[in-house]
C-alpha cells in the first residue's frame, strides 16, 4: 500500500508541464447549444457548454484524443483532435438536432471508454434524464423500465433483485462507481443498498461478463455511477429531487451539492424516502410492505493534468416491513403474529386493525439493513498508458426482528465485512490494438451476532482473479476478447447451536462449549477455480447499420446459501437447505445483434443462446401427499438442486421518429426468454421439472410521446406520454411440488406529462407527472414472490397470494441549481 501511495503522489506532483487547451462553440440550426457534455474519451477531462455554447478544456497533455460531445435532443458528435504543447485549439462544432433518437452512448464499464456499437456484447446506457422521467418505487425497477431484458424479482415495492435474461441473484453483479456491491445478495427479502437519487447514469451489460469482473457476473453487470462534478468553474452546483407517490403515500427527497475547481472537487449527497403499505383493489393495504430509507454520501478528490484521485464514503440505512401473507381464511383480511413457536396458531391470529394498515409506522416484525462503504479510486496517465486503482471497505449489517414477544431480539443478525481491490493497466496503443491487463477480487468475513436463527454459518471468503483483454479496430471492423482465471476459497469452522432455557430461543455456542448443542454447520473448506473467456466481432456495415457477434464463457462459484443453508431465514419466511458438494456454474453464451439508425426510425435486435453447466436452482419440498413441508408458522421448505440448463431468447426494439414531426416518438421494445432444465429425468415433463424457475414471460412496452415547444418565457416545453405495458401469460413454470404456479397475462396503461420550467436565465427545472396503472388493473407479476405468500392456497373468492400495486399517481420535481 505504501508503494501504491508513493506512485500516486509521484504522479500527482511530477506531471509534465507540456500542455495545451481546447476551446470551442456548439451550434445547431444557427443557435447555441447549452448544457452539452464535452469529454476526451479515456481521460478525466470534461466540460459543459454555457448559454453561449462555449466550452474550454485546459491543461491537457500534448497528444491525440477522441473528443466526444453529447447533449439530450441532439446526435452525439465525435472527432479526433491533436493537442500541441503551449497551444490553443479552437473548434466550431455543429450538432444535429434529434429529440428522441437513442444515441450511441459511450460506455465506460469495460476497459477503456468505448462506444456501445464497438462492443460485441449487448450493453445499454441509461442517462440521468431517462432515470428522472421514469416513475418507479426503487432503483432496480427504474432501470428495468428502461432496459429490455432486465427484470426484477420483487418482494414488495422496495425489494427488487435484478434479473438479466432469466438469471438473477448472485448471477448479476452490481457495481457502484466501479466497486462491486457486497451485501447479503443471497437473501430474497431486500434489494440493492444504493441511493437511487445518487445515481447520475447507469450501464447494463447483458450476457456473461466474468472476463472483467470474475464470479457473480454470469448473467451480466449493472454499473451505477454517482454524480461527479465536472464543470471546473469553481462554483457550487446542486440538485434537489422531491417526489410523491399516491398509492403508498411515498415521500422522497434528495439533495446534492458539488464543487469542482482546477485542482479540487467535492460532493455531498443525502436523501430520505418513506412509504406506507401499498394497496390494490383485491388486497387493499398489503401489510408490512412499508419502509423508511435514509442515505448519506460524500466525495472529495484532487486532479491534475494526468488524472485524479477520489475518496468516497456512503451510508445506507433501511427499515422495512417483512410481509408473511398470513390471513383470515374466510375474509382474506391480513392477520399478524403475536405468539412464538408452537404457541403460534396461524389459523387463529388476530386481524390487523385499519390504523395499523394505513401508517408509516413499521410493525415490530421488520428488518433493518445498514450498509457502510469507504473507498478510493485513482486514475492516472503514464505516458501513453493508464493505470486504474480501486480499494474499498464495506460493511453490511442485517437485522431481522421476528419475535413478537421480544421485539428487540433479532431473529437474524449478521455482519458482513468486505475488502475489495482492483488494479487495471491500459497498455499503450500498438497500431490498431488496445490491450488491458488487471487483477481484482475481495476478502470477506460474515458473522452472526446475538441471533436466534442461523440459516448460514460464520464464514470467510478469499477471492481473486487476473485477466487480459484486447481490442483491435480497423475500418468498419473491430474484434475484442480476452481470458481470465479466478480462484475462490470458502471456509468455516464447526458451528454449534443450543437452545437457551431462559429465553427459549436458540443461540450460537463457541467451541469447545458444545454440551447439549447441535452441530448445524459442519466445518467446510473448499477452493473453486474457473476460467472465463470471450471473443466478439462488430461490423459497421454503413453509417447507420451495425452487426455484432460474441461468444463467451462465464463462471460463478456457488454462493453461501446454496452451499451451506440449513434453517429458517426469518425475513424470507423460507427454510433453506443447501448442498456443500455443489460445483461452480459455467456458461457458454452466444450473442448475435443488429442495429439500424436512420433519421426517421431506428431498430435493434439481440438474440442469445446460453448453455449452463451445474445450474443451481430452488425447488419446494413436499410430503408423500404432495403438500408443502412447513414448520409451525407455515414457513415452507426449499432445497437447492443442480442440473444442466439452457436459456435462449431475444430483445428487439423499434422507434419511429419522423423528422417532419419534430418531437414525436413512437417507441416499442420486446423481450422474451425461455429456460429449460436439461436433466434427463425431466425430459418432456413440462411444468413438472422441465422448466426453470423465475423466468419472465414475453413482455412488450410501447409508448408515444410528443414534445411541444412553447413560446412561453417560463414553460419552455410540455411533453405528454402514453405507455402500454403488456406481459403474456406464463405457462412455462416450475410446477414441481408447487414451487411455482401459472401466471395470467396482463396489460397496463400508463400516462405522463413532463414540463420544463425556466426559473432563472439559463436554468430550468423539470416537473414530472405520471399515472401508473391508470385503469387500476388487478394483476400479479410472474417474478413477484408475494404471489406465493399465503398460507391458504385458494380463497373462497378464487384469489391467492398478494397482488401487485394498483393505480399510482407520481409527481416528481427536479430542480438543478
């Protein structure tokens, strides 16, 4: 570490003085373009155009760069520039207006910054404006509404697990500013511990990305990028976000203040969100789906003409209910647990009064999740090469309170400490070849603290990998690929549990005091190894038409619950049983893509076929009569299995945006995936074992928008929007032992209005008004776990489980300053 710090200090204070600058003006249709982003690809240099369209990039080391300009409502512009020592390069750039065309974004979640059309894997960027104008109850839902092929496995409005092309949980890796997000990802009952108001943009990689990131990126990667100030004007800038949602009375507020000068920058961010229990026409208020979330983060950094160093801190705290679905068998009114263990008869639980259903106050049976993160990120140029260093410490503390007679006693209380590290070196370009090498990994320790339920043991994990990646580009062709080797060691000691005669609850006992104790987790020590590789091609047939092909091998080591689980997870209301003999998963996925972008319309198509060895999945256990095996509280038992699997499908999109109808857009996208268990014993058995669980159905999104520019001095534009969300019925489900049930199809109608309001000179704020599920449709999503949260499989009225959110009026104000 001292060696690394010495290198960084040396780079910071001995940077070459041979620098130049770039100045310029942006115009379109004879008018200046303001608030456009100007950047030099692969560097930290960037700026924004002012109200006159002017910009300046200063103190740039002499050399050749790729200058890129991006602005909402215009096509991206790109050109190569030569910066000379002690010289100023003046540019005059004309942008082409395009209100709706999804531009070919520059993605940075791979090695060097590159354009999406030059990356052979399916990758999509989501801008801050796209996220702001999307109404959603949490961050993952927000991204899923903007990215075909990305879905969420939900346990209420604030609990969403990302699923890419039918693969979720630890198969999707989430990155926050380049640092892998490490919480209790194996748990069903909470989402990603990230502040949604903090994210400035996001990138979603679909398909195996183990090459760059290692295990847990088998299905893809979601990269989240917080706001980093780049105005470099020495002034304070900020943004206030405030929203309200009527269905669950959600109130959310986020504040960001940032500063960037020639050498130093900082950002302070905070947010607060709270919500009542959500409702629909069948269930009314759904008990224990309320939540209370707080966030705080800070960034400080310094920069030179060779790069930057950032130091960051984030704090996430979330209190949320734990729905269990218990109801009165005749009226289907929700009931609550008031007794413990065998004294708890779920058929005689008391009804919940209205004042407890309609409140922000959480039930005594709830969970609390705290996530702390400190990390540092350094990027510097070494001559014609670059070095990128990340070092992070994370702590995730999860408490689940499930004892009604002792509400302050946590049933589960686990603390996960993670140290992340990463070093990437971008070698100098050699002809048409770019090469990157790197290492990354993590060290983890998980420990139970004063708990009564122990679904997993105290474990230690050591993970590391090294990779090589290269890209060759010539003319219309680009070829990229590489290889990676990973090693992961997981170990734990004998874990004994004993009943405490005073409290009546179980407790963990330390060795050697094991009298009258049960060995719940025998000692374990195993090393997993994996090789990942990929190779892909892109061909830009014309300026408007591009083709892609990629084949990749991904790797994922089994997670802790798949290997070790042996008991009740009180938050999930599931008894999990793992298998300590599992092998790693290996995937071989083939992707084929095509895109066309013309002035009046654009279209894209992505096909994939994925074969997985040793695929791990959950299935419910049943007795000889086919009834679920449960405990006294009705918690069902699930066991992990392993088999070969195949998933294939497609995403397609079509957008109509006639030039003569300026501001009009008719957008459509479609996604579908099929998943099959390839074990011979299930061949031809359909829903009785041949289909994989948690596979989303065919889904189509269609929307029509029309931006109306006004002559008003204050209200500069109004953009109405009508959107239809259609999901097909899902009859390809894992029905073995009633693990899943069929799901009817549904269609939802959403409407919205975006208003741009100029409140001071060149400053504008945005008002978003949206009505989700306008017709108050009663429906269940195939990926909603609440669909199965009911102890009476069928009610007299034919309803079972809990239904998704009904009509929801969303109002959001975004005020930059």
